[in-house]
C-alpha cells in the first residue's frame, strides 16, 4: 500500500512533510527490488542537501543503490536503528524503516514530486 500522505521521486524515495520538517525513506518497491538489505549509509546530521543530491546508499546481497534527497534542507535526525537492523527497511519502509528527517529549506519543492496516485501510475508504466 502506497501511503497517500507522502510525495515520491522517480528514483523511489518518499518524503512525508510534517510542518516545516519532513521524514524521508525509500519506497516499498525499492526495498523489494533490492532484496534483503544488509547495510545503510545515511547523511550526517547538519548536512545541507539539495533536491537530487546523493545523500547515502543502501546495500543488499544483490546491489548497492544510491539514495537521493527528495527535497532540499538540513538533516536534523537519522534513523540510527538501521545501522544494527537494516532489514527494517524491508519490513516497514514507510514506518520504522525511515532514513532521515530534515528541515525543509523550500517546501514548495514538494509540489514537483509525485503524489501517491501518480507514483502508482509511474510504477505500472515502469513495469510495462
């Protein structure tokens, strides 16, 4: 189920606004494509990210994939539990598997991202 309160990138990241901050992560689709995740690298607290910047990576037995910032802002918190339990990304990508929280520098950037319906259509078209 694709949460309706998030916005989505074509690289399969999600962002959920919460006032002037937002929570980010990778989508269930991305986690499924990667398989069992074994390692997560995240940005440092205090990093300033621009939308589209490489912010970290996720690693599985299949592949290593970059994770991109879905919006611009300052990283204010990272999900430290993923260092010991990267599988949370597979089990609960929109909940306990979040990656980082950020203070948005330009909340209007979120309007450029897909809503849940558009992301579902994008996935359907991608799978052909």
